[in-house]
């Protein structure tokens, strides 16, 4: 079994897009957020990962009743090899005044103006308790159906380590063939551990799938790589 490891050290200077920033304003009964990182809790956990090094941004508008809508662009297609992607969402999150149990539901539309065959909708729902979240999503697009489970445990004591897990199942309408066989159903998953330490944001992630060897030639899931992949990233802003 092949394993890949990657060590990434990012020094983010003031104003650099790699350092997430959010600007928040109140507009009447609405709460408006603009930033370079997703701000919507459940939607953030279920959207596909952002490609590193791309210019990105979005907005989120929330009404006092709990209804919200927003748009997030993981990539605006300015760099070579990248394409414009717009993720628009609308939903409802039960207002909570304390750490009581709450729920959230909504729909995300993934739009690719330069490759419209990839456009699709994803329906999601979940529950929140304190800083923990458990959610699921289901999407159906041309030739396939994808379902995702997402668990965010928040910062676990005593080490204040953030834990996130994601598991997805992918079913194809027609099998994809590779030398020696075919694939119609496959799964993938990811684990992310994060912590702030000495002014740095530390992230350790591991991803893997149910496919191996030649099967990886037809992989089209949520992870960047098919077989086991581990990455450590450290980010620090000096300004």
C-alpha cells in the first residue's frame, strides 16, 4: 500500500489570501459577512475542499429568524490551471441563545460557468450541540449520486485539538472500467486535526479511499489523491 506524505509551511504576510479573514456588519435585521474563508458552519463542512493557492472569497447574509443565503467561490479562475467555481446556498439554522441542541438544513448549488456539465445541487441537514456538529448531504448529478457524512467535534480538551471527520459514498449510474475490472461504487474519507500553538495554526490531515492500484485511474471523489495521503501544514501571520 502506497502512502504519500506532504509537509507544508506557509508564512502568511498581512493581506495575503492564505490567511482567512472575515468582515462582519449588521444591516437592519440581517448579519452580513464578507471574507476569504467560508463562514457558514454546516455548509462549510460539507462543501468540497478548497484548492490551495487559489484566490477565493464569498459572502453570507443571515436574517434574525435563522434564514440565510450566501455565495462562496473556492476559485475565481485567475491562476493557470484553475477554473471559475461559484457555490451558492440557502438554508435555515435554528437560532440558539446557549449550547442547546439546534438543527440546520439547506441546499448548495455548485456552478462551473466554464464547464456546465459539472453543475449540481447538494441538499444538506445537520444538528449542532455546543461547538460540535453532525451533518449529512446528498447530491445527484449527471451519471452519479454522492452522499456525505460530516462530524466536527470542535476543540477537544485538554489539548484543545479540533477534530473533523468526513465520510462519503459515491454511486455511478454506469461502471467505469480500468485494466482488469470496473468500478461502480466507492467510498472515501478524511480526518483533520487542528490546533493553534505559539501564534501558528497547525493542521494535520489524512485522506484515503476504498480504491487501490489500477482502480485509482477512475477515482473521482472528494479527496485530492486516491490512495492514503497525509499532510501537515503550519500557517503564521506576522501582521
